[in-house]
C-alpha cells in the first residue's frame, strides 16, 4: 500500500508538472510572434522535405532514363537480329 501511495504521489506530482508545461505552451501560443515563428519553421521544414523529395525523384528519373536508353539499344539489336533471322528463314525456304 505504501509503495502504491508513493507511486500515486509521484504521478500526481508529474501530472502537475505536465499541466504547468501545458499552460506555458498555451500562453506561448497566444503570442502572435510565436505562432508566426512556428508557422515559418514548419514551412521551412516542409520546404526542406520537398527539396529532398525532389532530389530523390530527379535521381530516380535519371536512373529510369538510363534504363530506357539501355532498353532502346536492346530493342534495336533485337530488331536487327530479327531481320537477319527473317532473311535467313526466307533463304532456307
């Protein structure tokens, strides 16, 4: 019982501390400069995330372009090979 009472007292004290912090945050949100600052930092964070996403997409685009070029080369080679085989098949007929 004593241990539970100590734990309860600890939790009550922690709850009071958290409520004080919450009140301080609420007070800071009422300050228009704080709201603007938070919005600015949020917008800046979004900008950084979008720049990283853009960089990632540009790299993926380059990878796909190279892959496409390789596939086009293979297609041309296969078309030539097909033409050769077609002419050989006609000769053998």
